[in-house]
C-alpha cells in the first residue's frame, strides 16, 4: 500500500481522535472499497509528495460529501442524511459510479477556510494590539474564500473574555483552557489575502465547495460557515489569485504608513508550501521585521502544525523586538484552545 493510499486510514484515526466518527467510518469504507474506483486508486498510488501534508484524506471525504449533498448517489445521500449505516455499500457505489469526479476533485488542495480558527487569530491580534496600540493592515496567506479576513466582524467568547462584534451572526466560542486573554481594541484598517485558487463566494457552486469540506457530523460548524458566508457576501473579502510568496514580497515592499501595524497571518497554510518556498517565506518575513520600528511595527501570526505534526500551535512574533511567543495549543479547526500565556 502506498503512503498516499494509507492516508485514508491515517486520516480516519485523526478523525476519531477529534470526535468525527462519521468521517472516520467514511474514510475506512473508502479504503476498503477503493478497488472499485481505478482512477482514484491510481491517483493515490501515484502520489509522490507528502500525502499527510496534502490532506488527501480530507480531499477524498469532501468529494464524497459533495456527491451526497448534490444527490447524485442516492445511497450516499441517505448515508450522509443518517437514513442508514451501510457505509461500504454506499461509499462503494459512489466510488464505482463517480470515480472520475472523485479523482478530479482530489487533484485540488482543500478549501476549508475554517472560520473557527478566527478565535485564535483574533486573540493573537488582541495581544499585538495591547503591545502596540495601533490599528492593523492585515495580509493573509492561503486565504481560500477570505472569510477570516472578516474576523473583526465576528463575535467571540474566549474563556471569560467576550470581544469582537456582539451583534454579528457569527459567534465563536471555542472550549477554552488557561487564563482568559485581556480585551484589547482590534481595529482593522485594511485586509487583503492571496490564494492560488481563491474561492469567490458569490458563486453558489463555490459556497457548496466550502460546505463539502465541513464534516457531515458537525452541524454547528456548517451553521457557522453559512453565517460567515452571509457576512462575506455583505463585506466581500479582497483575495488576489497569485503565488503567496511572490504576493507577500510585493506587499512588504510597499511603503507602510506611519502609525499602522502590518500583520501577516496564516492558518494551516505552510504544509502546502514546498520546503524551499517555506524557508524563503520565513526569511522574507524576518527581513521585513528587521526593517520595522516602533511607528511601523510588524507582527506575524501563525496557526500551524509543529514540525512533527503532533500539535497545532498559535505563535505570535512581533517586531521591532523580534520576540516569538507560543500563545496557545489549538484544535486543528479551532474547537478548543489551550491558552499558554
């Protein structure tokens, strides 16, 4: 069994560990029934990169979820609607009848654009706001649909701390452990993002694409996504289609206004960059940091796996001091936050 083929089972283990047993059952059935889908099977067997980093299991699940949502496979739709528990029969039928569709959907990286991560990102910006007392110009890498560029339009409960927009239809309240963060005013002057395949949310098919990446046994996440899509249609995120490293290089060359804090942030993005591009990105950010001063500070917020993919860390680096702080350990989709400060 190739490493990529094995990723369905590896991801199933991860899904059980984070409480999504339905998706785990789908992935395990997919592994058993993959022989019925020669195109998808060949795609996985020929995958030469890091299957885990590429999230192939999540791509596979999203393709099946999309088929179920569209009603293109009655048995699969019934499974996702909890009408029956015949995982192998439903998944096997979908693989046999829609092999080409599944393989094509799996060629493209996930577009989760998880709004739940905004709670951790906003908490990091509050820490930076307390440090500098300045408004922010946001630069997001790997923005997908750009929903987290609207983070200042969401409301949050972070432990005992309530912050953000209390009137927003998007209210995010992760399970919180550790000290509650102090409230600080987060003012966003501008927010721009970049993605190689940005998802324009005015297109109904793109909204359905985002929904397909939500796990079917997590209706609260689906409701939160729908609310964030409503906000995004009212306040369209500015996301440019370009290579993230090239785009950021140009943004960092642009003059930074005095009295503005420039904030680079990303969530579950670095794993999709080749190692050499990842190093170039970090070097570029650090070089920009060395040019920062008290009137034009720079912050870098990273919500990413650690090097061993054992835990998700929320890190904040600020310049001109160049200090890096591990703010929190987090659930991959923001369901819980263990504040370390």
